[in-house]
């Protein structure tokens, strides 16, 4: 799996390249996973918190 960062709507995002060569936004994929598999109404909040945490770590480097 190839990981990458990219810019979308003036935000830096983390993604992965799938088998067909498309970029998958990992924050959105995680939110979708929580909604579909865990049926959790707080899935968007958790995924956004995950994104803030990941962005915060990146800015300290």
C-alpha cells in the first residue's frame, strides 16, 4: 500500500492509493467504516478528532 499526503480544499490530507490507482482519503474512509460497521452516530466526530490529532503531530516535526 502506498501512502501519500495531498491538498484538497486548502487542507492537507492523508491518503492511500488503492488497487486501481485511485487515492482514498483515509479520514473519510475511517468515518465511513465507523458509520457502516459500528453503526456509531459519533463516527464523524471521531474521525475529525483523529484528523486533528494526526495534523497536530505533523506540525511538531
